[in-house]
C-alpha cells in the first residue's frame, strides 16, 4: 500500500482525503473547521485526527494541497472592450481558479481607482488591445494602478507592443509579463495568463494567506481549489493513457455563497450553418455565480427565480417559503430540520442549479439578416452533454439529488437555452473531486480510477 494525503483548505472547512495509489482506492475522508484566523494548521490537525479514526495511522508517502481559504484567490481585471479583451481577461482568471471580483472595461475612472484601492485584490490582471492595436487604454490604466499603489502583483497580458511601457510605468511594483489573452481580434490565448496566475499564486498568495507553515508539511505544490476541480473534470472527461474518459460533461457545485459551474466540451453548434457570435468558448470552462448560494447568497436565488416558483416546487405557501428563507439567511449554518424546511431547501437548490447552468450555457436564437432568417449561437452548446456531475451539501445530503439536478437540463419554457437535453447524474457525495484533481498531477491513473468508482450514479437521466 502507498498512502497519499490530499488536503483542501476551504474557507469554512479543511477537508482531508486519504487514498492508496498502489491499488487505487479511497481510504477515508474527514473535515474540520478551517482555522485561518488563528493557525490554519489547527484545523488541519483536527481533520487528520478524525481521518485517523477511520483509516488508522498511515505513513503518507506524499501530501498535496489546494486552498480557497480566506476567500480564495481574489482577482480584479481590466480590458479594453467589455465583450472582447475584458471578457477574455475574465475567462482567463476564472479558468485559473480565481474568484473574479470585478472586471473593468475602457479607461479606469476615479471611482474605479478608489474601488480597486478599497478591494486590494490578491492579483490584478491588466489586459487591453490586440497585438499591434490600441495601446492608449492599457498604458493609461497602468498609470492609474501606479498612482493607486498597493502590494498586489500585476500580470500584464495585453498588447505586446505596450508591455514594456507598462512595466516601466509600474516600476517598483511586482509585474509579470505574459502573452496577450487576445493577440488577434476574436482569438483567445488564455493558457499563458492562466499559467502565470498560478505561478503568482504559488509564489505569493500562499504566503499572504498564512499558509506558509502548512506548506512546509506538503510535498507537492499548492494550487487554488477551483484549479484542482478543473484538472479533475478534464481528466474525468478525457481519461488517461490506459483508461477511456466518460466524455463531455457539466459539473455543478452549489455552495453557501456561490455556485460554480464547469463544462468540458467543444460546445459548437449542432448545425454547421449556424453562425457563432462573440468570443470562442474555451473547451474547459468555469463560471462562478457570486449571487447564487444556499445561505450567504440565498436572496440572489429568490431574486433570480421568484418566490412564487420556489414556493410551488416546495409545496408551501409563499408566506411560509419567505419565512423559512429569512430564517436560513439569518442563520447561515442552519440545516433543514423537518419536512417543510427540507422541501424549501431543495427548492432553493433546484433553482440555484437552473439559474447557474442557464447562465453558463449558450443560447440559440433566430435573427433576421440580409439573407433572411438565420440561426445565431452565443456561448457554449451543452445540448449533447451526457454526464452531469453534482456536489454541494444541499445536493448530496438528500434522497432527491437527481430531481434537483434535473433543473439544470433543457426546459421547453426556455427553448433558446442550450442546456443539456438529458444526462446521467453522477454525485460526488464524499467531496473528493478537488482531491482527485490534486492527485491527477502526480498519479492520473489512480485519480481517474477512484473518481469512476466513487462518483455515485443517481439513476435519473431527465425530468
């Protein structure tokens, strides 16, 4: 047996997972409250004690960790045009596992400058202009950032013709230059920026988050938790050298404050005559709905779905649904305690899934042009995705996981949305996906085998 320990320092819980990589299998999981306000190692020690009660004492051959503690990797980004370079910056940041607090477009204003100073992000991604194109915007914004001051690193991933000028403007600051996220009009090049974000995370953010001491106990490099999830999703979809992947997939993680959506597929139109509008979609895509969460962002679900719909699904009056939601909002650690509160909780989770997947998926619409009626696709086509992976407390601690997940499928009431037509629901009931992403960096075969074994088939393919 060759045991490996995988650690996820979350904002609320520190989760530990023990696996055997020789005969790939899950040995045990445990969690404890993250003690980032005091010493993050205290929470880790508590989780390890709980794990030992399940697995017995293990001599780990390696320890790998991910972290979203203290709010995760907080990023701001600015670009030239909202629909182009600013959107490309956002896509690069999300794909690197960051939490994008805001994306600015055009020249930064005085109000923007004050907001950036107040937020004081972990990293600022500065982009703008295609290579050889506009340099005014990115150089102006570099001057604004220089005047603001601050200790956060700045990653330059814009017009290559302005990179050195911006670096000189930002003299005295930590600046990292990488390739343009949009070197040509409509062409994305986000991987170099994503790699640079991760390198900065490893070099700076681990220290800033108070994880230095913890990192001394770890044999592998830390990464942002969403990066680990992205790695796991890619591995699960594509497989390994010896094992076939499960194919295109969508994954949904409904949390207390946000809902994260991941998709692994090309997402191109079914009909080659359909034209694409907007930026090309990344093969591996992550979006974060910061206003959709089961407790801290519970009002965002109500605003998006409507109290009438939530009450209808739960089978209670609107007044009673509102009272229960208010109780959850005021007591963010509260769990459902009877059939009625359970029904409202599940209705909220159903709407969180519907809203988040709808926002992540693309749309197919009819438009009139010079040649008559045409089909135009914006965003990613998920209609043919056949695997739908879910996790998050409200989905895994219920007997109705499949029913809740099915709200992320195609809905005739919203016929232009390109959500999956139907899919097999797989459930990460033991919260192992991030851990398997970590493991995949070193033992991809073992990580893939364990995921296929542990992701429970829910047995529901559609509503």
